[in-house]
RNA sequence: GUGGCUGUAGCUCAAUGGCAGAGCACCUGACUGUGGAUCAGGUGGUUGUGGGUUCGACCCCCAUCAGCCACCCCA
């Protein structure tokens, strides 16, 4: 056997089983997105590197993007995220579009990272944004969409949760501690982000490194341990009230430690987690003040989030929320009795198809047991046999592999019976 | 980018440095107009790749590639 050329590191082959899951996920995301009136869009998979130079984290482009020169010498990037493309698309038609804009997308992205559990180099991502909106209720809508997705897939509030915070609130609270310098705030946000990942002593040491006084450090801990902090924020109060109206509050929790790395978030920020012991982040998003800031154009606030297909796939599998696998490609298999009846079988298969049943006609002349075994393996429930007796009588024999019984009748009647049995 | 674990039949895995095996799957038959079950027989391997040590390497050493895991980062 020839040596098989291996696939590119961090990519996945989608065999029919996996493809069925991917399609199911796409369908589900579409249903959820469209139920809130969002429109599907997409950008190019290839972009010039300049698009990401200004925006995004520096690391995302420099360390994590697939970049290569095209034949003309331009540096081309396999898109590592969608937001910059979205910003351009919106900016280009800022005067023509009707705001607020509700857009969603599901497509492939690439990041040159070391593959591990829940992370590949080629992955799909659900992006959904509400652009040109600036209220806590808009923010709540996005969280509600996320919750609607959880509900639709059967994930329960004790399995997954959305944790919410507000950067404006945190800004105000840090001000109270005498932390007002912008650079300092950035470092403190980073410190907050690291809390759960470090030992308490190391984290305390890190706080000194960041430049916090002992009093400020104690104050910060008090803030981070206060699950009622949101009550200090009129926006958060409206947000949670709205969430109740959306019927999504069961899944949503306030958590002052949610900050998020991306710098462009300016208000509400949220992250969804698997609540299990080894739980990891499923999706993240938040409110931004100006989507098109770096592209020019009018200030345009909005809110959105992104969810990768790999992590959510693992979570859905873990909680048994994936659709059943091994679904049959056809309802009927029309077998070939022998060479002389091959054409009869093909004609029969065509009639089954025309009468609305998904039908495979066997195209090889092999022994009957083998064809039955094929049907069994493929999970095809009904096997049609056109033998000499049937052919001369203008009938077919239909065997129901699920029940084990069989009957002989005309094709029209057979189709009716099969449809009843499938219903 | 850093560290750890693992690579043996299509799959899941065995094999003190001394003949490379099992289960499942596959093929054939028992069963010439009927799948699953059972029984009998059979096919299947450059032990990831390249070096080294040794009389002898799946086993020990080095390198490399891949997968997994943890960091890092994030979705």
C-alpha cells in the first residue's frame, strides 16, 4: 500500500458521522440566530494581513495567524477571527445599512496554535453581533441568544452557565480604590484575569509587581468576592432585569472576575462555561463602543460573541446532547436479484425515488445475503427484492429489517406502507 | 514557544532484550430467494520514521514526526 500522506497538523477530517454533527450544529445555530431575527453573512476566508495589524491583539496576528505571501508578494492571512472583516463590511456600507444590525455567521477560522483538547488549528466559529445598539437590553439580548442555544440543545443550568460583568462598573470600583491611571487599570484587569489560575501567594506577589498597595490589594479582593457588586451599576441592574424578561436568567450569574482579554470590550463582558469540574470556556463576548474605530466612519457601538465548534462539541457530547449517530442515508435499498433483473431493479429504484423515498439501488451483481448485510450495516430499514416471481407479477417484495417480516405488493402500495411505518 | 505521556493488524490493546499475539472488524463456508445470532476456517505487520547500542531490539539510547495532556494564549 502506498504511504498515506498525513493531514495537516491540527486539522480534522469530517467523515459522514462528524459531518452530520457539524451540519446539525450549523442548523441549530441558524435556527437560534434566525429566531431572534438575525441575518446570516460571511466575509472572505483570506484577508490581507493589514486588516489585522491595527486591530486584534498583537499576538493573534504575529504568533497565531497563518500568513503567507501570494504570487504578487502581498501577505495573505487565513482569517483568525471575523470581527475585523465585519468591521470593514459595516464601515463600507455604513450609510446604507439599517441599524441596529443583527448579523450572524458560522464559518472556518485558522490559528497556528499547539493543538490540544478543545483546540485545533482549523476550527469553526459562530459569530453573532448586534451593531448600532447601546443599551443594557441589547447586551442582554446577546446573552439571551446564547442561553436560547443552550436550551435548544438540551444543556441544563446546572451544566453550563454564563458569567457576566461590566467593565464600566469595574472601572468605577477601581477608581474608588484610587486606581485611575489607564495603564494601571489594564495591569489590574490582567491581575484579575489571572486570579483563578495562580496560587493565592503567587497572586498576591503578582499584585505587588503590578503596583498595588496593600490596602488596594485588600480592596480588590473585597470587590472580587462580592457577588452583589452588580447592584452598584444601573446598567447591570437593567441588564439583569431584561434577562428575566428574556427568560434567560436561570443560566446567568454575576461574576466580578470576568474581564476578558480583548481590549476592545468597553462595557458588559460575558463568558459561558461548562460548570463541570474540568469545565472550560465555551464562548465569550461583550459590549464594544466602536466597531469601526480603526477603519474610520461614525462611532458604532455594539455587542457580540463568538463560540468555537470544538469546545461546544465536547461539552455537548459530555452531556449527551448530540443528535443520534449512524442515521441511515436511505429509507430503501433495492437489491439486484441477478444480471437479467438488474434493469428491473433500477427501474423500481427510480419509482421509489419518484414517490418520495430516499432510495439506494444496488449497482453491483452480488449475492443477496451480501446486499441484505449492506442494508443492515448502513442502517437502511427496508430492503426491496425484485426476483423472477415479483417481476412477472409486476410486484416487489419489501422486507422490514427492523421487524423482520416482509410483504409482496405493487410499488405504489409498498411506498404507502413504508411511509406509514416510517412515520 | 515550554514541559510531560503515548505511537505494535482496519479498531482497542498484549508481548523479562530471545519464534509479534488476542478481542473486535474483514473474507470464505455451514446457508444457490433473505441481514443481525452461532459454529468452523482464513486474510491481515518494514512494531510511526531515521540512526545507535547489542550475538540478538517492539523493548535500551539519540534524533525526528504525529497524537494526547498541562502551561502559554484564547474561542
